[in-house]
C-alpha cells in the first residue's frame, strides 16, 4: 500500500511537468513567435528558482514543517501560477509568472525524493532496490502527459497550462494523505544547525565538492533538449520533403521515446550502482549526453529518423544515471537530519546553477552564432552541445576519485 501511494505521488508529480516542459517551445516559437533569447530566459526560471528554493524548502522540511505539508502548499501555489499563464500576451510578464511557478515546482522534485526516502526507511525498505521502481512511474506520468497534450493537438496551445494546473491542485490535496515526514533536524547545536546550513558542510569533502561541481556541469546539459528538442522537430516542417513525416506531425510523441527509455534505465540503476559504483555510472551518463546531442546533429525525420530515435533511447541513460543515481549517492553520504536540505543542495547544483547557466548561455549562443533570420542552424547547435559534454566526461574521468564498496553502500542506504 505504501509503495502504491508513493507511485501515485510520483506519477502526478511528473505529469504536471510533462504537460508543458517539452511543448512550451512549440507554443513559444510557433504560436507566440517570441525570441530565442527570451525563451532561454523562460527555461532559466527553473535554474533561478533552483538556486535557492530547493535548499530553503529542504531546510524548512528538515527543521520546522513536515515535508508532505510543505509539498502540498507548494503544489497549490504552483497550480495557481500555471492557471494564470494562458492569460498572458507578452514575453516579459510570462517570464515573471513562470518564475513564480518554478519557485513553487522545482523544490517539490527534491521534496518528493525526501518523502519517498523517509517513508521507505520508516518501514525498513532497501531504498536502492525499492525506490527506482517507484520513481519510474514519475517518468510514466511524464509520458502520459506528453502524449495527452500531443494527441489532443495542444502542443501549440495555451490549454496545456490549464491541464498542468488542474493536476497540480489534485496533487496538492492528495499529498496531505501521505505518510508524515516529521522534521529530524530540530536540534540547534550551533549557528550552522540553527540556520539549517549543515548540508553545505559537505563541501569540506574533496570528493563531495567534485561531485557537486560535476553535477553543475552536467546540469548545464539537462534542459537543453527539453528546451529545444520539440521545436527542432517542428522546424523540419519548413522543408517540403519532411512536412508530412510522422516526426514533424507528432514531434512530442517522438520526443517521448526519451521518457520511455527512462522507464527502462531507471529499473537498471540498482544493478549498475551496486556493480559499478557512482563514478562509472555518472561517466556512462556523460557519454550518453555526447551521443544524445551528436545523433540529433545528423538526424532528420525520414532517412535519419533512426538517429533521432536512437538519441531518444540513449537519453534514458543520460538522464537517469545522473539524476536518480546522484540523489541515491547523496543519500548514502548524509545523515537523516540533513536529508531534505542535502537533496535540495543537489538540486541547487543541477537544476539551479547548472540549468540556469545552460538556459541563458544556450539562448545567447544560439541567437548570436546559430540563427540567421528565422533559420536555426540545428546541426551546429547540437554538435556544440555534444563537444561540451565530451570535455566534461574527460575531466570527470581524470579528476573524480571514488572507491566503490558495495557492502558499505548497502549498509548506508538501509539505515
């Protein structure tokens, strides 16, 4: 029963995001016809919010307020923001409302992880074994949302935000029925504990510092295909030979192969993490990012469709072996008293600093170097992202040192 309740929570959590994350580009460029640099700012809202909101929410959940109650409040407020978005007709106002939405939604990602870990440990479950099959339903929720928006013809419509908003309200009320996650870090031994900043002491460790630095560098890649993948496929409609291809008619469904792949790779995480350790798993993720972008560079909706599909398949490894394994690794390195704030710190480095940097720089670089009039030079855009990922992978291989000990991992993750 507990597992089903957490499964439903994860399903709706990512259904909310899937309603608009991959299709907002089509709404922005195809319907509103707003600029790429402003669009980069829209995706930067998730990064800006993640700079401070997951950490603040984590501190609150560790010290003062039950995680599930804070989770409910944030989803309710986020639902209100999403409901307002369709009424907006200028890009500047759209940015501010989207920022408010991101401030509410982004901390719920790490709070959802905290609620799962806390609830599972209350019942003495092996988190590495049990959590990935639960989390996979979050990806399924994302896929269902994406297909719903695509098959109902809402990819370019503001209605996608209404669907997302209603889902957020539903999750807000449902989350109040979840197991109680009582704050475990109320003790105030010194000023650091009193302010809830204990998680930042992880930077005293050379290994954890490098882990967070590379989390930031990988976070730069995290939203790039989410931001540009759907409109990349829509753009092929301008070429007569591609106009009637399936990939151009239903780009969101093609992109959803990425999330379908996620569902498979999530289930392999317990094996890979215990067998190969966090360093090799994250290195696999980095190589997958190289392939993800590189295959997009040479793919097209007809003869090169296989490359686009293969790119979507490797995305599952690129995303899961970094995001899910990274959160599990953090869990093994911290005490329960700073669980929520440590997961918030991980979010800060990835979806905060990383995503913000990637969103802003990608928008500026594309507009300056890879856009002529209304034409995007997609091949060069994707190759640039691919070379960046290759450099990050090489640096990680050389610099990050971690001795994998499966027995120690098992002992830490259960208790």
